[in-house]
């Protein structure tokens, strides 16, 4: 059965001390309150990765993620962070292709294919984000757009590699806006994604891939979203900055 996952994307928030305080609260609550087999992932800024990694080291259910990596191995890329640097501080997941990075930093599907390859070579799981804009949804091209994102960045992988990718469907119009996708909209797109993967890799492989929902997910809407057949958890932005809200979301899976 595929892994249930809740990942907190802290984005450009929290100083080092604040990040440590939040990680420590989440870690304690997860230890005391979470009995389900859910993988909880924290994605602080690069600055806080090492310290947060040390704090959660050895904690059952908690793993460390970065919010980005560079698509080249090393070299003259001032200001960038490589995959093996991330590996050296205990990162086991990296969020790639977030819509904010595609939008503000012009990340392309081709670069994301390179990032995916580098991460998998280093035994780090990519959390690959995809999702359409409101305009694309209104024009009715959202399904083709998301399929194309997957095809262009992931479909060069072999089956074994593909099963080490986590997908996060994040409709851009739902991110940070307070507008969540309805359960019907989320389930529809998650099913589209799984069927698209199945069309290339077969149903058995597609059934093993965790597909997370992201976009204004909160403790109130998480239970119904996570109850959808093809929704395996969430990528949480705003609500991951408050330990109680985040851990409530972690506890939103029905047994
Ligand atoms: P949000 O962000 O939960 O604040 O909408 C989600 C994300 O961008 O990953």
C-alpha cells in the first residue's frame, strides 16, 4: 500500500531559532499523538536544514526536506545549493517544481527532469509539484497541462525510479488563497494523474505512487480531502507554520 505523507513547506519563513522551535513542537506532538503510519516531512529554508535535521534525527515518522535544489551537480552557480550538499546534511526529500519557483524563477519542465535525475542518483526522493492556473482551468486545458508537466519531467524515468517520486498536485489558484479545491476537483485530478502514470508504467506501478494535494489545506478541510481515493496526503504551506494546525492535519487520515 502506498505511503501516506504530510509535508510542511515553510517557504521563506522562520529564522533559525524560530525554525528550531517549530520543529521541536511538531516533533513532540508527533511523538505523543500520532499512531498512524504516516510519513511527516519538514521543509525549512536551506539555512535551517542542518539544525532541524539534527533535532529530528532518529525520530520515527519525521524526515527532512529541502524546498529546492540546483539542476547541475556543482560549479560556478553563485548562490545555489547542490543535491550532494543537501544529502550531506541529511535531506531525504526535495520539493521540486513548486509553482512559485516555476513562476518567479522560470523553472522549466526540462530543468525539473534534470533535478529529478540528480536526486534519484543520490537516493533522495523528489516531491514533484504540478498544477494549473485558474485561467487554464477556466479554459478547460488544466488536465492536459498537468499531464504535460508529468510527461516532460518524469516520463524518461524507468519504473523503479518513478516509484521513488512523490507527486504533489497543487492548483495554483488554491495556493495561499484560502480557496481549496473541492474534494471532487482534487479527486478528479489525482485520478487523472494516476491514470496518466498507469498509461506508461502500468496500473501496479501507478498504485504505489503517493499523490499529495496542496493548496490552502487546513485542519478543517484535510479530513475530507485525505479521504479521497487517490489523495495520499498533503503538501502544506501556511498551516504548516503553526505546530498545532500542522499536526492536526497529520492526524486527518481516516483509519
Ligand atoms: P498553502 O501552500 O497551503 O499556503 O496554500 C501550499 C504550498 O504552496 O505548498
